[in-house]
C-alpha cells in the first residue's frame, strides 16, 4: 500500500517536472539575434572508384604429359596502387591422351572425368612497365606490362595439387574501363599420378578482355 | 569433348554478359546523379594522360577553376576541367580543392582523407592472401575483413590444404579484435566457426569425403608494410567436430599480405 502511494507521488512529480521544463523552454525560444551561420551541409559524396577488374580469357594450356588443350577462364583483380594488384584467376581445360596411351593403342589409363583440369590462382601482380601504345597517328592507348606470381590449386587426375604460378602479361586499355590482356603463365606443381613424384610445368598462353568497375 | 567446351564457352559468355550488365548499371547510377564539382585550391594542378606517375602532363587547372571529379583509380583521380579537357591528377592534389560551400573536399569525402595512422579505420575493407602450414600440409587461404571500428572486425576466410593423404577446404567466419590498433606491430585475437571438407587422396583405398563443423581460435600480429599493404602472421587452433568419438585438433600457421581499402 505504502509502495503504491510512493509510486503515485513520484509519478505526479515526474509529470510536473516535465511540464515545468517545457514551459521554461517555451520562454527561451524568443531569440533577439538571428545567428548568421550557414548550415554546413554534409553530403555523403563518393567518388566512383574503379579499382576492381573482372573479365574472361581463353587460351591454350600445355598439360605436361597430357597434350595441349583449349582453356577458358575468368579473372578478377583488385588494384591496390598504381604499381601492385591482387589477381584471382580460375580456368578450366581438359587433358588429352598421354604419349604412352597413343603409342600403345591400348585402353586409356585415365577416365574422362580424371582428365578434367581446373585451377585457381591467387597472385600478386606488379605493373613493371607502364606506358602508352601508339597506333598510327590517331590512337594512343595506356598500357602496362606486368609480372605475376602466386599460389593456387590445380585439380587434375582426380586429385588437388598445390600449385605455384609465375607469369607475365600485357594490358592494353582500350578505354578507361575496358582492357585487352595477353599473357603467358607457368603453373608448377609436383604430381605423382604416373608413379614417381615429379615437378610438372604447365604452360599457358591466354588472351581476354576485362572491365574495370 | 568439343561439345562440353562449347557448353562451357556459352556459360562463360553468359557470365560475362551478366557482369557487364551489373557493371553498366552501377556506373550509370553513380555518374549521373551526383556529379562532384569543385574549384581548384592549389596554385595549379597537373593533368596527366593516365593514372600513373610516368604519364605525360598535358594540361593544368589553375586556382579557382571549376573542375568536375569523374572517378578514382588507385591513388589517381580523373577530372574534367571547365574547358572540357580530361586528365588524371593525384588524390593528394584534389584534397585541397574546395566544394560549393568553400570547404576542402576532403572533409566530406572519406576517400580523399589522407591515411595518417597505420591502423585500419572504421568502415575499411581488407582483402588478402595467406600461405602456410595446416597440420603439416601446405595451405593457402584468402580472406576478406570488414572493420567496424579500429578495434573490431569480422572476417570471412576460405582455405585449401594439400597433404599426402588428403586435401581439404574450409570456410570460417570469425570476429577479430585488435586491442592496440595504434601500435605499429598490432596484435589481434580471433574466434570463429565454419565448415571443413576433407577429400582423401584418390590413390588411397576408396574412402568417403567428409564434411565437419569446426571451431577456430586464433592469435596473430599485423603491421603496415607500405601505403595500404598489410603484412600479417597468424596462428590458428582448429577443433574439428567429427562424427567419430574424438574431435580432431589441428594447428595452423600462416603468413600473408593484404590490402586495406
């Protein structure tokens, strides 16, 4: 009972204090001097950045012991500074017959599924020779020769292999946002598919287009 | 084989079309609505033909001249001057230009603010690549962080490891805390969970691929190498929650490079 009365009185006090406060505030609202201040407008401006690059490429890859095949891939890059960029590449191809399989004429040693070759690379690129390319009198394009190196995964012959890649490429910017690439790359991994473990070099030539966004 | 390649080519072409559409819509949305106009604050700024230190200077914009800011690539900004010539200027040169209210542009635009300290700032993204050892096998991982504050970040990491008996992948989401972000060698701890897939090697007796949940606790150190490059060393302790009687404990060491943006 006592508690209830206490609460009631407190509530009245609280409501009163609110009203009193409001009435004081209303009195203060009359301003003698208008402040001559420009309101600062905070605009959430953002400059459109174009540091990401994404695109497709096609080429040929010489899969060691397994012939040379067509290759298709996607690449995405993030440009950190004018000198360096990260690149993620993913490519797919299919190994052909080994020399042994072709010469012996016997049934193939690997299934079609095992011949599927795919890889991804995580690389750091260095625009070592940036410049301009002039075509006839009329055209000048920005360009760059870059070196790439990184690590990745190759899936081949039913297994996954830790792969080191090194390469170089040439990028020609047709506009600010569209680039043409041409490049070579060596995918190096140790493979024991044919019994003994051996380092294999799988050299790729590719060309493709990318878009900056 | 020809047919599968054709099918793949189609698949890749459609992927390109979709990405081109996405890129197209995103650029038109930003280009039209809010063109950023500013007036040059420095005595003059130099316009180059490309976003790099070596490209020739072809024009200048003088103090007070109105310029339109078009886009940014790495540390360079493309502008259009009042007489319609376009060129690339350094981000640092643009920071001094003034907006319509007479304030330095860098006050409103975070991208123009100089990076004074080395720690990640609120709202920064980070992407990186790491290389190391996962329970005695070679491992590579890629990760992306979002920094809520300069202490706290969330991270999504994916990793691939290559052993003599099995290979595997994991994906882990974690929370990362840097108690002393202002230190030039800043320590951090992380805690997360995810999924791991283990694929035994094909030359072993036929065994099934397994998928297990994992818990990961980590500790590490990070430092800025240069500009926005971060070097990071990390130790993770993984607990693989297998369907067998015992959980598996795996230790992981790795070192990597990342970029803040």
